[in-house]
C-alpha cells in the first residue's frame, strides 16, 4: 500500500511541476518591452482604457518591503530626508 502512495505523490509532483512550467512559459510570452514613448501613450490612454496607476497603488498595499528614504530640498535649500511609501 505504501508503494501506491509513493507513486501517486510522484505523479502529483510531476503534474504540479508541469503546471508551474506551463504557467511560467505563458507569463514569459505575455511580457513585452516598451520604450518611453509607448509607455507614455499607454499611461495617458483614453477613459476606456484601464488605469495602470490604480493597480500600482493597490499593489503597494500587498508588498512588504522597507520604506525607501529619499532626500529633497526644503525652502532654504537644505537636504531633508523624506519617507516614500
């Protein structure tokens, strides 16, 4: 009886690896390289197009990464540290 469980686990593991591999290949094919002009056109598309900026804001809620520190000048010209998301 234990041999059947081992065979079932191996078949299930191979099936899972196959699914992950197929998903990886689909994802790799669905990406495209954009230059700056194409990116600007997509981000400023008409009202019917989905708003990627909204997805970027929503995605920030689920990411767990440390805050980025950035330096900006204040009114007197001194550099001050500010936190970004």
